[in-house]
């Protein structure tokens, strides 16, 4: 059966590009992909983990105008869950606390270690979660 192999990239929409870059680089430790093309302060790309995962940050006001790509964007908060290992949860709690990022909620799905929910500077809901919250095959 023909189907996609995974999610290659996902996007969040932000209002202040410099502030968002600093947050995702300094708080989450993501590597900004300097060679990604985003002309005119439109956005930035970050590699997520060692595999082929990319987080795109777009200024919605510019991205909705179109240009090289179809116009897209959204209003309101988005959501991304980043996969972590269960033994990293205490270290993530400490990192968020050290950087003044309040954990908005901790929630355990079906007896799994808790997911940590918090917000980025634009109000997007971010989650740090273990893969076992989903019944995935070959995670």
C-alpha cells in the first residue's frame, strides 16, 4: 500500500522572528538550518532530532501573501509535540524552570510518563512526550 513514510516537516506561525528563533534555539536546543531559504524575514527552519524532522517557523503576515509557494498560514495557537525519552522528563522540567518557562500542564496518557505542555512566546502549545502515547508500529 502506498502511504507517506512519516512527517518530514511541520509549521508554526509566529509574529516576531528573532524572538522565536531565540526561543527554539535556546530553550529547546534545536539547530537552525542556516542554508534554508526564507527571504525577507519570512521564517526559519530547525532540524528536530537526528532524523529527517524539520520545524518551520513562519511569519504568518508574510506567508499568507504567497510568492514562491502557495499562500498559507493560520490564526490562533498551533501545537507540536516533540518526542523525548521518559528518563529525560526531570531534566526537561528543570530546563524549562531555569529559563522561566512555566509548565502549563502535565498529563499522562494511559499510564505513560507525563507529557509536559508549555507555550512558546507566540502562544503556540508545545508538548514534550514519549512515543508510547501513540500505538505506533516501529517507532
